[in-house]
């Protein structure tokens, strides 16, 4: 590789991006997406119309009922109705949630026996139902923990991992890291695809084909431009997350930067692959959007936690690199285990593997001739 | 010496053959010309030699032998390649100087004082010394092409490959391009391979190769080639002879005829080749139509028609008139404003200033045009055909658009296909057909509704000599039979000969408007239209 050649291409690339105003897209799109999604997606549900049927009427059951009554997420009402009549209220769309506390609830708890609280949720909007279920689980678990102060009673209820560290249940905390994972997948991919396809479409690619410029030099110049320009976005998005969306930052900044750069390499390799099979900018643009935005959106964990996925979707989530990166993001923002957690370390290695494999495939498939 | 040897090189694109096996030998200081229509194999050969396309066979240059683009890497340092298309290798956003820096850097040229002198000389020759800061996107077509050429020459290539460097360039810039080339080749002993669509340029070349359908049909010095076909060329016969072609004032025949011989041009080589291969050109006739006599004598009148794209003036106060039974040629280089003008006539672009009258009616709004649609036929640049539909389906679609009854459509399609000679292609897809056939059935699609005026936008660019000649014959007949008015744009200055009147555009301005006869009278020294237009370009 000759530095002079790379420098010449690199300089031309930056001039071109600046003068063609592509620079605006590079810096406005990611922040815009973050702000749009950050404020736009609300999975939070408040004022769930709740009916509690307390068949126990003990101290433990009163505690539980009062926790629901004091929560902004529930508008609860306690009544003694038969189960059937209560369920009818859901059908008539008068209640969203029915909780039935069984007889001898307290007695069982004291004896350490299993007991089950009946929870019926209006399932007409599945994602809302899922959220309500998570809330209910959280509230019941919280109430019981407070009462006994031990982990013994945990076996009674399954609690979604999502609430474990996200106790404040703030939407921003869930959404923002996911959106960063989405944005850094889309934007660098588009830029790198455009930088190469633009030359194909205009015909300037012949300068590369017909000169002694090596493939590695051409690629290095193109990809370095993208890496440099979008590397700055890593910091910009971080600042938005901390100061605009007031996310905590509990992990290592170095891990955040390092994994993000690896992730950008994955993204620009996706763009490189797109540029190989397309020859017009508009097709490259649309194709890149489709293949990045859909998996990015679905498997970043912001809409639905990977842990609550089932079957094929779990496999698919593991195929796309998004999941691994957002896992690390959730860790550095919300948890802070860092590389001491073996899962984070493993995921970081998986990301590096993706970067190496995609980049290698991309550079092997790029041909220095007309195909 | 820079010796190039091409041995049995052939190129194929997926299913199609681009170039059948070709051999060639040349040395430094020569200009080899590749002449032929689009898709005849010129570019394929250039791409193979430049090492940017896989090929079969073997190429040797500078004592390096290569059989693939990969093996060609080692000679790329001494090759300069300029692909087809105006300023194709330039970056719109970069200035002239920035281009030269970029090309010097990617070629790894040491920027010493000798290089700086050479660079200044190139800039001077290209007439770009005063525009070093201007961005490529803001240069005229001719200037872009000159900049592309000096960028290609910057590393002093020993082998220069130029793919149609002069196509669509104005005559003045074309002369300048040739001056630069001749100067460089004389000084640097460069071997230069140039392809062109203009026959007239063959005289600039040391040797020419004539291409057709992926084959070289003849090669040699231009003079020798003409010598070979001299015995077959005659003054046009008044009545058609058997097994001969009579076209554009010539009759070509393989058998001796009782006619006066006529000095042939290179075009004759293509006609004679056609005659040998396929026999005479099938007769073209025009479907009969009753003449409408209530059509006004002036079909179109434009007064001060102007179109602006931001600060750029594409058409600057153009006056023009088109009369019944007249073929009006609208000539000019790429970017001169020909297509913009036609688009304004058709209402595809709004008129910024000026008045337009069609069939005696002032056109102000889209409503005014609605009535006239049935009277206008239009063939767009590159022919607006649907690639996924067969010729028949395309024709049916266009007939349907003009509300022609289905039964009548079937009759018409058969009639037009018979008379214009594309009957056997009716069920083929346009992409599988030669350009000449597409060209004919595009015209059929445009005239099926029997318009009184026909607009054609660059219908002949890239089409081979024989098809182009037959196309002009067809237009002549159409004019005579139907008394139709035809407005045709072209960047082949030579085609002005076939028009009744020509309008010459340059940078959006009209610089000449006269009948062909008058133009020759005003310019008695001119050998051909190229010379006449050069006068006008020099004047303005």
C-alpha cells in the first residue's frame, strides 16, 4: 500500500462529501434518528384500568393491593366479583387487567409453599399486554421482596430480566441504546455504499480500474473516510444520550468507543457488500436501508427484549450483529459490568469476528474490472 | 519500442458476444482508429487492452504478456485509458487543479520541476490555464473532455486508449482535442488507439479498423480502404438495379454497372460489406395516408423561447419556425440545448419566457396542448420502449394510448411492420434487437396515429452506417408521402445534408438558421457541413 495514493483518494473523498453536501446527511441523519426514535417510541403504559379481586383479605394481600394503588401505572379498584363476571369486564373493554389473589395467599407464603396469583390481561394489543405483564410481575415481586426481605419467595413468580436493572422503567433508557445500535448500523453502511457506487454510476470508477491503484489502497481510502466521519458520530450520539435523554452511564467509556468502532467497521462492510451488487446510487441507498433498518429495528432489543423472543426469532437475532452490540451498549449505559461479565467479552469477540469476516468477503468480492 | 500485440482476443458479456476473436499489431507513434456503431465491439477491445475486462486470448505490450485483468496490472502504469462519455472520469465537485493533483498522486508521479512544466504545457494546450479553480461540473462539454484527456496524459502513458473522445463534442473542441493528441504523439511517441463514430475523423488516423457486429470487417489506411471499394461505387442510378444499393446519391454494386463511377467515402466500405453479407437493403415504403389539407403551412413557431435551470440558461431566446413538408435539423454539441428545446415544444418542460404556436394556436397551458396531442408524434432519445414487452405489445400499447380501435391496431401493426421491414421481429423483445430495428419501430409507434408533425430526438446516435442511411431514406419518404413536418436533433454535423433546413445551436443560443442550399452558397469553400459549422463556431 502506498500512502500517497490513499491520501490522494482520501482527500478527494472528503472534498467531495463536503462539496456535494453529503456531509449534512452524515451528521444530521444519525442525530435526527436518535431524537425521533428516542422521543417517538413509547412502550410505557400508564393508568392501566385494573380490577383486583382479593380472596385472601390478609395483611400480605392488603400490602399487595396497596402497592398497585400507589402506582401511577395502574388505576386499580378492589371488588369481590366472581372470576367469570370479572373476565366479562375485559371483554366489554371496561378493564385492562384483572388480578386475582387466591385464598390462603399469606398462609402459603409463610409456610414457603407455592402459590399463584391469577393475572388476566387484555391481549388485544400484544405489545401493550406484554408491557403490562412485565409491570405486574415487577410490582408483585417488589411487594413480596419488601415483605419478606428474602429471595425465597422468588420462585413464585417469573420476572422478566428487563426490569431487573431498569427499575425506573424509563422508556428512554430502553430505547436510546437500541437506537444508537440502529443508527450506527444504517448510516455508515449507506455512506460506504454510496461512496463506491457513486463512482460506478458516474464512471469515475474507471480511474481505479485502469490505473495501477491497488484494491487495498482504494478500499482503505474509501473505508477510512467513512470510519473517520462516522467515528465522530460515536461521540455525538453519546452526548445526546447523556445530556438530552439523561441516561446513566455506568460502564467503561473505552469499551463504548472500542466496540462502537468495531461496529462501524461491520456496518461499512455491509455497505461495501451492497456496493458490489449494485450500480446505481438510488438502488444502493434503498437496499442498504432495507437490509440494515429491519434487523436493526427488530433485533436491537428496543422493541422487544431478545430474552422474550422465541423460536426462529431467537436464531435470527443471533445471526445479525445488532444484538451483540446493543447488549454491550445496555451494559455500558445501564449496568456497568463491563468486560468482567463473560457475556460482554464474548459478544465483543463475536463483533470482531463479524468485522473481519464481512470486510474480508467484501474486499474479495470487489473486482478491479468491469463485471 | 512500445509494441502492442493483440492475439485472438475475444470478449463476452454473460450471454452476448461483445467481440469475436481479433488480432492486431501496432507500434509507438501510430494512431489506430476503431470505427463502427455502438455495440460493434470497439469498447470491448479497448477494455480488454486496458485490462479492465476479462477476455480470451493474449495481449502483449512492452514485453509483458497478459491474459486477464489481474495479469494486466503490471502494464497499467504505462497505459492511459479514457472511457466513453463526456468527462466521464471527472469528479463534478473537484476543480481543474485538484483533478491534476489527484491524478498525479494516484499515478505516483514525482512532482518535480519537469513535471510542473509538462503540466503547464498540457493545461495551456487544453486552453484551461485560466480556469484552474473551476469545478468540473461547471465546465462546458468540450472543456470537460479536454480536461479528461490531459488527466489521462498526465503520467505520460506509452499506450493511450481513447474511447469515442469526440462524440457529442462541438466541432471546435474536437479540433483542439486532435491537436493535443497529435502534439503529444509526435513528441512522446505514444501508441494511440482511438475509437470514433465520425467517419470524417478516419483521415486523422494512421490506420483504421472497421467494426461491425463484434467483428473487424476491414482494416488498413483510410486511403487503401477507399481504394478497395472504388470499383463498386457509382453515381446514383435513377432506377434501382438488381443486387445493388442506391442511397444518398450513390449506387453500390458488386457487379459492374453502366453508370458513372463516383469517388467513394469510408461509408462505402460498410455498404459494400452489407451487400456482400446480406444482399441489397430491403425496400422500405410508407403506409398510405390521406393528406389533410386543412393543416396550416406553419406547423410550429417559437418566438424567443427561453429555458433556465437556476443561473444556467439552456435555451436563450430561440426563434424557430417549422413548416409543413419540411425536415428541419436541429444541430449542436451535447449540452447545446437541443433536447431542452424539444421538451419545451412537447410541454415536458415549462417555458420560462417566449411564445410558442403549434398549428397556428398559441400554447399557454397544458389544456391548449391536450387537443394537439393527436397531431404530434415524438421519438425520444434512446427510444422510450418498454423493455419487458415485445415489439408487437409495445406497438399495441402506443396505439391504445392514442385510442386506436383494437381491430384497426392489428391491421396497422401488420402494415407498418411490412413496409418498414421489421415483420420478423414483431414478437422479439426490444433489448434483443439491433439498434436500427428499434429505431424503425419507435418511429412506427410514433406515427401510427397519423400525426402532422414528428419530433425526433437524436434518433441516429450510435446506430450503424447502413441503418442510419436507411433511416434517413425512411424520413424522406415519410415527408414526401404524408407531407408531414419533421424536426430532428442530431450531433452528427454531417447529417445536416439530409435536412431541408438546419438550425445550429451553441450553448443555448441559435447561431445559424438557413436552408442547406443557401448555406453551401454562402460558404463556397466548405467541403462539407463540418467546415460550415466551424465557420459559425469561430464567428461566435
